[in-house]
């Protein structure tokens, strides 16, 4: 069974600094997708970034980038120039062949002004 | 487009009561899902559907039932509510195929906060 593990329940960073959120996963599939979702206090699930496993190049979306290490089954999220609006729960997720999302436990990110 | 609409947004149930959480989508998506999110945790799949008339269990189906009579609607039924069902419930939909991996893929509703007392 696929599993996703986020080992950091909480993280904090100073505004304008850089923070990295960790995620590891377990799968026997060779081709798959990984996602980072942001959940602000409004509860809305917002897709931040996605990575295709067969692509070696790390995905980047503006201030958000990932470090995808396929052999190590690691998928970390780096947020550069942190802003107050980045404060939220962040979930790492894996999509199965049956198109079901498997989520990690989440990391609560606090931005200190 | 309204996307995925869930009702109600909040509900308090007494132990043993029953209720139906409504979910409707207007994107003509084939796939629909119900997830629950316990406090401080990630989302877990309850049930999903790949099309009208087809449903299947997810990771945590006990205590719930679903039906999918139309493409648009995917209600979740709670029978004999228990405190362990206190959670936030999310409905989601996706078009299936390769598009599920794109930003037009998974679309989540805004959630229903359910408390069982």
C-alpha cells in the first residue's frame, strides 16, 4: 500500500526567509505523481505544486520548488521569500493508479513577522 | 462555474442520529470522492465513484454509505452517528485520465464540519 509520511508536525520561519518541508513516500509503482497542497484556515485545499515521477527536473512554481529524490522516495517543498500569506497546513500527497489521493499527516507552517 | 458544492457547512449531530452530506459538481467529472480529515491529520478516503452507478470503498468506509445516481451528485450517508465520526468531510471530483494530474484535475469542496455529541 502507498503511504506518505511528513515527519515535521510544525515548522516556523521568519518572514522573507526560506523554509523546507519534508515528505517521504512508499510505492511500488514506477510512474506516479506527487503533490503539495496548502490548506489555510478557510479549509480550502489549494494545489501548490506537482511533480511527475518520470521527470528528473524538479518542479518550480514561482517561490515554491521541490527537491524530488526518486531513489530515496523523498519529495520536499522549499518556500523562498516566505510571506505571511504562506501560513497554513501543508500536505504532501501521492496519487494512486486508481486516481485516489493518499495524504501525509501535514505540517503546520507559521510565518513570524 | 461553481465547482464542487457541499452542504451543509456545519452540523452538530447527537449520537445515534443519521444525516446525509450533500455534494454536487457542475464540471461533468466522472470521478467523485469523499474524504474525512480528523483534527491535525491528513485526509483519508472514505468512498469514491468512477461514474454514475459505480461506487467503491476507500480506506475508512465503516459507518458510511454512498450512492451515485447521477454524474453530478454524490451524497454521503451517516447512519447511527458516533463521536468517532466527528471530523471535517471533503467532497472532491476529477475528470479522470491524464487530466487528473493537472491543475484542472482534482477539485475540492469547501468541507463540512461535523460534530457528534
